[in-house]
């Protein structure tokens, strides 16, 4: 990796002002400080300058200039990553898409929308609601489409609707040398040449900067239900996950939270959820009768496995209320452990191994004498464990985390189901990908030979 990056001097700033305008650039400590960290516990790092391009052409021009000058450029959406992904480890230019939040065109008849990279997905879904449409991926943070695509984010609804990679058709991307390219097309079927679109999805801003994207949309579900079921054993809850998945019920969300985390949610959020191991579920259907039949089947599965409570509702306000605790779990954990840092497991495995990985987590927590909160997107085999740590238990928390990831890899899974590599999972890249990591490096060196794009990420 080239390390001879050049500093952002007064001459560089003058050139950047010429490219984006003085009002779209800042060297203030406040602006740089607000974009020096994400929501993870990874140490912050300041960029030397923040730029807010307003067009794809400006992004391309900044990259071309930075590449010529050997100045690092880290793209920034909203900084809601949980693995240090947008932290500008080598300083340089922080290229924010905050001033590119526009919807370019809604193609309602095609169930598609084209947006600028800085569009927040929550704003997009508000805009689409009156049209009866939505964009399914829903990571909990207030994230941008550019950041979501770059991380291949997912969220609770991925179990039915897939991750970002499954919901994008084309992107416009600015390359390090200043070229602006189109990858993918607006056709649902695409078999023309290499699939460059999916090369950029999940590349965490290390291969190019996404300037706009055309996304797939779906009609809003006509009928939806929320279900919360609690169990007095982890095993029963997890067996229910596997049974529901294999029953053909096709949940739109299927989340598992252990009793200890429910306790935390109750205490911080002032809620009164049954303090047991709990499944949060959502089901979507086009006919009410289908939904009701499905709910009966879910209830049967949960009851057979000894569910302590089973609450289901189709009322929109009650649905929101039922899911409130799950939606705020991460924020509550951060509040509860304000004096500690959080290490987050994001391993994902084939669903049939879910009970085994949960058992391993329980045993590992005891073995390494660490406490951890399990909250998983169980329906798609993705498990999060939040591990609060400080100097006193750091080594033990890391040992637990490593052991679990290694087991997930042995089971045919991945170190990171949806958060991306960032800083936190970089140490597992060789183990997970073997020689394929060298192929990734060749691709990196073709597209970004000077390693100016988000340096310090993906490659150990
Ligand atoms: C409370 C909470 C809950 C969360 N739950 C989930 C969850 O369930 N599932 C999930 O997947 N994630 C979850 N996340 C994580 C987070 O929301 C996602 O990782 C999201 O994709 C980050 O988007 P962002 O716009 O904040 O991007 P940033 O964090 O700003 O950047 C993300 C990465 O993309 C790069 N990047 C940003 N914009 C571009 C661009 N235009 N072109 C190229 N690269 C770019 C950055 O350099 C960085 O590497 C959660 C976060 C929070 C705070």
C-alpha cells in the first residue's frame, strides 16, 4: 500500500474551493470533528478538510485531483456505520454526500426510483408512501442510500426482501481517476458483461464513490401483522425460528432478543416486555385471510414449543408499539453502557446452524467470563452479540468474539452479515476469503492504484 500521502495544504484548499465552491468546504474543527467517528467504539480520526460536492461531476473532479495529488478521500453518508467504516484513518479529504439528498426521478410504473447518493432511506420511504411504494432495506440508523449500498446494509426485513444488493439496479460511480461510469441498468434482467454493479455494492467506498442509484421498489404490503412471542429457554426460541423459517411462512422480519437484553430494554426504555427470550416478528400479505392463516400457524409453532406469551396485532399503531423495544435496542444498550465500549458480533451462518451458534455463544460467554447481549436478525441467520468492554475485560471480549467468528466461518458463514468490514472485521478477511482476498486486492489496484479511496479498510 502506498503510504506517501500528501497533506492538505493551502494550495490544495484553493484548488478544492475552485472545484466545489468555498461554501462547500470546511476545515473547522467542529465540521471535521463531527465526521471523525461513526456509532462504533472505534477511535475517531480527523480528516484535514470536509467537502460537500453538490453534483456527480464535482465528486469526480475532487477524486481526479486528489488522485493526482495523492490525497486520501473517504466518502461519508451519515456516519451511522457500526464498524468504523467511514472513519478517515489517514486524514485527507472527507467527501460528504450530505448536500446530495435529492430524488432524481420516481419511475412508479417500473417500481423504481433514482436518487442521489445522499438521500436518507427514511426520507425516501416517506416520499414513496403516498404512492403506495417502499424501498425495503431498513438498517435502523438514519442512513443514506450511498452509505447503505457501500456497506451492503440489510436490517430486519432482509429475511423477506433481501439486503441492499438485492434491491439496486444501477449506480453512477465516480472513480479515483475522475471517470464517471454507469454500472447496471434499469432492466430487471441484466446479463451484459461483468456484474460491476455488485462490485461497488459492499466496497465501502474503497473502489469508487457512488453518486446516484436506481433502486427497486415494492408496493406497500396491504396487510401486515406484528407478533411478539416469549420463551423461557433460548433453545425453544431458537427452535421456533428454524421451524417458522422452514414452514414456508415467509416472515418479513424475524428477530431474536435474549432475556438479559429484554431486561435492559425494559429498564432504559421504561417498557414492560415479558422478561424472557423473545422473538419479534412481522408478516406481510396481500389478503387478510392469508395473514390470519399464517398467524394461526405461527401461534401453533410457538405454543408447541412452550411460548410463555404470544401477542399479535394488525393495528398499525399497536404494531409500532410492539416493535418499539426492538427498534431501540442498540441505542438503549449504548445508553446503558455509556461508560464502556461495545464490541459487536455480526456473524451470519446458514439458518440450520442457528441453534448451534446460539449454544456456542452461551457457552463462550461463560468460558470467557464476559457478559453479552444477544439480538439477532435470526430469520436470516445473522447474530449480533453486543459485548460491553473496558480495559479490564478487553482481551476476554476479543477472544470470545474471535472464537465465534471462527466457528461461523467453519459453519460456512461470514464474519459480517451486514455491517461491513470497516476496521473491526479487517483481521478476518484472509481467513474468510483465502486467495480470493488477493483477487480483491488486484481489483483495488486496478481501480485505485494509489490507494486514495478510504485507505485502511478491507485489506489487512
Ligand atoms: C441504531 C442503529 C441500528 C443499525 N442497525 C443496522 C441493521 O440492522 N442492519 C444494518 O445493515 N446496519 C445497521 N446499522 C448500521 C448503518 O446504519 C449502516 O451500516 C448504513 O449502511 C450506514 O450508512 P451511512 O449513510 O451512515 O454511511 P456511512 O456510515 O457514512 O458510510 C458507510 C460506508 O460507506 C462509505 N460511503 C458512504 N457514502 C458513500 C458513497 N456515496 N459512495 C461510496 N461509498 C460511500 C463510507 O466511506 C463508509 O465506508 C445500524 C446503525 C444504527 C446507528
